[in-house]
C-alpha cells in the first residue's frame, strides 16, 4: 500500500543525497591529493594526473545529478486513495477522485500477515484433502 512520506522521511532522503554528494567530493579531493604524490616507475606529468582526477570527479558529479534529475522528472504519480500508479505528470487527479502525488513523496508499506482476514486463510487440512481427491 502506498502512503505519503512524512516530513522527517523527506528530510532524511534529502540529507542522504547530500551525504552521497559530500562523499563524492571527498573522494575527488582524496584522488587529487594522491595524484600529486611522486611514485617510482613511468613518470606521468602532474597536470595529466590532475586533469584525469578532475574529469573523473566531473563525470561522477554529472552522473549523480542526472540520476536525481531523472527521478524528479520521471512523471510517475501515485493515487493516494486507490494506490494506482500512472505515468502522466500533467494529470493531478485520479479517475477515482483521489489526488495524485509524485513517487518521490510516497513509500510502499507491506501489510503485515496478521492483517489478513481469517476467512481468506484455508486450513492445510482442506488443501491436503482437495489434493488427494484430484
């Protein structure tokens, strides 16, 4: 069942994206610092190493930004009333009369097994008897 995320969960999602971006920046800075350390063997000019690190950092940043932009622009909407998922970003109201919300603001909750109705549960004895009779 789809439910709307709380404001704390939305803030947590935003904070997680910022942490990942910060880790990407720290990784790029670490690589930039390590690339300046001289090493024995084939000599690679420092400007070549630094430009490689900058290019890798730029690609990593662009990939993260594209993934975030794609999730916002996907247009996947969920009805809060009937839980139907649609892909029309221009539609704001469902055919059932409920409001559509972006998927980034919704979360999926599984119903606990104890919430099943008792008449939906078939005893194992009846299942075995019908299997033996066939």
